C-alpha cells in the first residue's frame, strides 16, 4: 500500500538551531514514537521501529540515509527502508523536509513523505493510515519541540577539595557495594511500541462501526429464522 503525506509544524527555536538538531540523529530518533537507534555511520544509520497492532507487536529493522542535504536552503531528503524481524512485511519511505524562518524566532518545518508498507499494518487501509501518519507526525513534532526547548546546561564546576570522610565500617561498605552491583546490573527499559490502535482512535472505530452493524444484523436474522422454524 503506497501513501503520500504532507505535514507542517513549528518548533520554538531559530532555523539555524533547528537545522543543527534535525541532522543530529542520535538526539532526534527518540522523538519518534516506537523508534530506537542502533548505529550511526556518517550519513547512514540503522535502527528499529516497534509497531503494536492490537495484541500483536511488529518490529521493523532497517536503515536510512541522508541525501540532498542543502544547508543554504535548509532542505534535506532521507531514504529509509525496513523489514519485519519476524514476518514478510516491509516498509519504505522517502522523506523531504524544508525549514523556513517563522515569526518570533521560531522555525516552520514542512515534511513531505512518500510511504509504502506491506504486512499487518497495511490492513488498516489508506484512510486510517493517513490519519495515523498525521497523528504520528504531531507527536514527533511535540517531542521535538520539547527537546529544542530544553535549556543548555553548563558542565558543573569541580567541587572544592574537602577533608577525607571517615571510613565506613566494613559491614556498611559491603552493603553499599551490593547495592551498587545491583544498580549496575539493571537493564535499561525497552523502547515503547507505537500503538496504531491508540493513534487511530475514533477514526478506526468509525470505519469498524458499519462492519459491526452488518454482523449484528446477520446475527439477528439468524436468530429470527431459528425462532420461526421451531
């Protein structure tokens, strides 16, 4: 199923600052719900995208690269492709972004996406996927705006030299060491999957309502026939 999206949003920083952050894949990737970054090599990077469809979670593994990056006009093109880790489904996209200065020192971002998907997410249909794509961009824009609004932090100054603290008893030291080992051994939380049903919300329910109505009518007709044949 092939689709084409066009979206626009605004971020609360000047265009030069927004441009620099947009090219920083390691900072931007967490802004996209369901996405995680594995490796970056120059203009190419690999990662994963977790998509939840009801009780089923589909993981896409793929790669992407920047093309036609024009610093003067603040435009770029990105090519991305992926495949289900456990299944035949595929996804590919061409993303074109353009940044322009806006009012009060902000930046307008226009995104044009050509998208092709196969497999279970494609079963939603073009209309639902278009609305899901719009909501996904809205979440990405909100997360990106939050990232850009974060104040820069200066590195903390070195603490002044202090007299050495008295040595803790042996039992207390062992206890602290045990806690430290447990902390180091903890695994980082897994990335949260992108829930398509949650994103689709009311639009999906509207499309399922006629189907549910037909099924209900058929069930009532079958019940009525059984009653008449008794």
